[in-house]
C-alpha cells in the first residue's frame, strides 16, 4: 500500500457481514430462509439519510470497491479510481454502500455457503438468481441501513443492469440511476459467449455436477477457459494490439502448442489467477443473471412501456470500442427513456479499451461522471 495514503483514498476499510433472518423468495420460486450480505461503506450518512449512494458490481466484482483492507494491501478496491474524496463519487459528500450480491463468493451467501438443511455447501442446489432478486435484497439492505431513498444507484456492466432494475422495481427509492457500459438486454451473441463459458466449466472433469467442494477439488481448467473467453470480450482489438501485438515471448517460433505469443501468456495467467479466486458455481449463476435480464419482456417487449414506471433521472454512458455492450445498446436504452418521457443524460466516450473502459479514469469520462454526481450531491444538500 502506498505510504502515506493518497489524499483521495478512503483509507483502510473493514467489510461488514449483515445477517438477514427474514426469508426472501426469489424469481425462480425458491426461498432462502436466511442469508448474509457482505458490505463496505465509505463516507458518512447525513442526518436525514439523503446522501447515500449504492454501488452495484459487475460479474466478477464484489464489495471491495475502494480503499485498502490493511497496511500490507498493495491493491485498492476495484473502482477506487471513481470512489473517494474529490473523486466522482465523493466520499466527503456521499455515504457510499458497496456489497457482494447474493450468490457471490466473497462472503455473501452463495453456492459455497453451508446449506442449513444439509450441513453441506449449497453447490448446484443454490437457487438461480436474477437481477430483480439482487435488487430486492438490496432494498432490504437499505431498510436495514435506514436508507429510504438512494441519492443514486450506480453500476457498470451487470451493475448498470441493477441500477436500471432499481428504477423500475422501486421507483420512489432512488433519485438517480447511473448505468455505465451496460445494456437493456443481452444480444444472442452475448448469450452465446456466456454459454461457451458455462460449457467450459461444466465439462471440466473436476466439476462433479457442481459438487466439487465435496470432492476437495476445483474445476480450475474449466473456470480458466471461461475467464479467458470472457476476458477477450472485455478488451478491444485496438487495446489488445497496442498491449501485445504479435510479440513473441522468446523472439522465435517454437512450432508447438505452448504459449508462444505474449497475448497467449497473458490470457493463461489471467485465467489461472481467476480460477484460484472465484467460485465456478457463482460464475454460472452470474452469467445466467445476465442472460435473463430483460425489463421489456413483461411489457410486450416494449422497453419504453417498461420505463414508464421509473421516476428517477438517468445518466447513461457508453464507450466507443465496447463491442460486448456496444454504444448502440445504450442508445436503444436512451431512446426508450426519451419515448417514455424520462429525464436522461447520455454520453458516448471515445476510449480504446473496450468494455473494460468503465474501470479506467479517462479525462472525459471522469469529467462527465464527476459533473453529474456533483449535481446529485447538490440536489440532496451534500
């Protein structure tokens, strides 16, 4: 960890585990009788609880969005570039809540948790989760924290889907929804990528039908391949070319099938590291939540009709080289908001890093994000 701490860091933070005894019924009709949610908070809640901001994470995200966990921690939270004193989500003005969603593998109840009915990990018996389920659990979390209305619900990618779902399911409980590098529903191509990832995991001989915990093993190879496929879709051709090109590791062809090109080595390293830190059953759950998300589905496939329920204002941000969730998908969302007469601000950011650009603080992106959140802060007197 840098010493001294950067002046714009939230510093050392400690996760909290909140236990919920009230059963929650999920979209799949199954019920969790009790569950835990792990959260981190940054900043202070004001007297009338109007300055709270909820951070929703993407597929492989978690509650650790900003700051450090210890003095020895070398890497800050996954969105530290945007959360902290003086940053777009300014912790001198906002009380920020970041959580690990249900089904996760970083402390919240998920497939790796003990099923109280069996005394064994849930594994594949953990119910399929939807974005709507997450939002429901987040509303219960807000109740626990004494937050009646969020100043803003903010998320990138899958997190942006949660922000959008919040505006539809709890229209009176948020003032602003910020959806970044997201989409109102997956394309067939995106569903296909997710299916390839799931097949890579479930076909691993160590998967054991999702009960690998009981066999004291992990489907490392399958999860590694799933991550490699996913990682390719998060980057742009230009960014991969700039970072790796056709550079060889040893400056000569080996005429074999080991990793000869730098990009091959990079993908293998990313996949191997991910396979040691993320749960395979959670990966399956997260990709299914992505696939099922479609607010227009219950409204005759009319997104504008679905958005009539919303009362908040929106900021929608896309990135020019994001081919996973293209600017066209954000524009589809914005056009539906306009048709529904919702208040929306939209920006397409010219950035070369593909889908991952929402994690990178480019000047125009940061300026737009900062300006919008400054307005949010002024509205709630923060």
